[in-house]
C-alpha cells in the first residue's frame, strides 16, 4: 500500500481511485488448467469426404475377407494331373464289351450283396438293442439298491476321451520288425486357417 | 423331449424289473422289501480282434467284382505305357531297324515288374494263426486273432471253485466302477492294462446264497463293467486258473446255465 501511496505522490493527477487501493487489487484463485482452445471449424464437405473414405476402406476389407472365406483348402490328391488329361486317348483301355451273361451276373451280385448287407445291419441293430437293454436293466437294479451309486454310474467318464483303438488288420504285426525303407514321415503341406 | 421319452421307457423297464423280482421276493422266509443284497462288481475283460475276419464266399466274389470294375474304369498307368513302348521297340529290334546296343542297355517295364514281384514274394507276412492256436493254450491272449476273447478266472464261490468273470464285493465308500477296477487288480495283478468303457454297468446278474449261509443278506447282485485289454496278461502268481475264451466256448467253462444266459446278454 505504501508503494501505491508513493506512486500517487509522483503522479500529477492525484486520483481518488488510486487512493483507494483495495478496490484496485484483485486476486484470483490459482488456475491449474489451460483455458480451452477454440474448436477449429471444418468444412462439412471435407468431413463427409473423410467419412466416405473410411467407409470404403472398411467395405474393401470386408470384401477381401469374404473372398478368402470362399477359397477352400486345395486337395492335391483330387486334382487330376495334367499329363493324364493330355494323354487321355493313349491311356484309355480298349476292352471287349461285357457279355450279357456277365452283365446279368453283376446285377445279381449287386442285389445279393445289398441283401446280405441289409441282414448284417439288422443283426447289428439287434445286438445294439440287446446291449442297451442289458445296461438299462443293470442301471435300474443299481438304482433300486442305492440312488447314490446310480448317480455315480450315470456320470460321463471324461478320462475315456480321447481314446485310441487300432482296428483289425489283414495280418498280425511282426514283432520287432524294422522297416527296410525307414519310418514314414507325413510330408503333406500344412494349411493354416 | 428325447430325455423325457427315455425316462418313460426307463420307468417301464423298472416296473418290469420289479414285477420280475416279485416271485423271488415272495419266496418263503424272505422279509419282503427289507431283504438285503450284497453288491458285487464284475468285469468283462475282452481282447479285441487283432486281424480281420476271413471273407466268406459272397464277400470274396464281391471284392473280385469291385476290383474288376475299378480296373475297367482306370486309365493306363505309366508302367503299362512303358511296357507297350518296350514291346514296340522289341519288334523294331527284330526287324533290325534300330541299334542293338541302345535298346538292350535299357531296363524294360517287365524287368522292373519282375523285380518288384520278387521282392514282394520274399517278404514274409506274419501268420494269422499262432502257435498258441495249435496247442489251444487258453492262458494266452495271442490266439484266435480274428475273434474276441473274454477273460474267465477261477474263483471260489461258497465252498466250490468256479470259472467266472472276475468279480468281488464292493467295499463301503466305493462307487461300482472303483470297485470293479480294484477287483480286477486284486484278481489279475497289476500287469493287466485295461480300458474301462464308462462308469455305467453293462450287465447284471443276481444269485441267492444257500439257505444255510443266508444270515445277513439274501444273495448277491453282480454289476458287470465292460473293459478292453490294452496290454499285458493275468499275473500267474495271483490267479493260476484263468482262461481267455471265445464267445461260443464260454459255455464250456461256465458251469451255471443261468449265469451263462445273463452274460450272453451283454456280449457283442
């Protein structure tokens, strides 16, 4: 305040405002932030252009994905080698036409076969039926004895899978057989999906 | 929907089972519903076939036919083409139109074929019948390779010994499956490596104890579990008398006809 008074003495115009210093000095609270910048206004046409570009880009991506989805893994074994197509004429067999008796024999054989297979299938169904009946009976009997044991018995057995069973072969494996050609290693190309 | 249907079916079977049991329950001396049964677990151990079955006449015919059709539809292979070319060359050679040295040095398709056939003939396949087949050694799993074999073990039932599927009583606190696994270990040793097919029993058999020993429980209910042999055989120090039998031959070892009938129900 004394400073102000000293100044006021120096000035030619003795102002009454300066004489009342408390009205002139204001303090504001400390600001911990920058005042907001004024937003730049963009041309609406440019905005539209940008959006369009983004849309197109997405559409392109989608299209590319769809195209790839339709592309299936090629099965090389099923592709006919070009040499076979070129030399088809040379390679076709010229066989004498089948005799009527042979055609008839083949038809009969086909019929016999389907009958045979049908019977076999029916027998299999009967066996399955019998096995299921047997299991049902066993489970029911178990339930009569104890509900808890029954509940334990109908739980799925998770340790069973994955199961590996080798099917019957034409001749039994030779014990301690060493393959003269070495081991077979699968070399086919791996396809990532 | 499906679950409901099977539930109803199950109930019917259960009713049937109850009505079947009734004649036993009303036998003199039995205390109706209160009668106590011992629970036994049994194990059907099967050795799956190792080689395929011999084809019958029709199957052989049909296979020949399929092979023939495949041949007719096929195109000539490289070696057949080569063979034809060789024949043509031989003819030209006879006529003296080409140089002898050039033609003779080449290996013909027929030569190759002969070499391959010879190599194949040299290869010795393992026989489909084994030494144990000839001696009819029922202790071995290496016989009747094209058929299933089932394990029977001689066990004491009461005072007598019988050939049966391995079986034994359930202990307190065990599930039936655990009991079955334990019993197989006890009766056949640790070397028998088995694959059990699930937790549910596949078959059932019950028998009554003779009246003299029927003090606490009336009889035993045996619940059979199916398992297939992965490896190993029965330990001879634990069970001396056991047998791996085919389905048709089971009857000759099992003494009780009713038992055979129950077991046959869940054999494939």
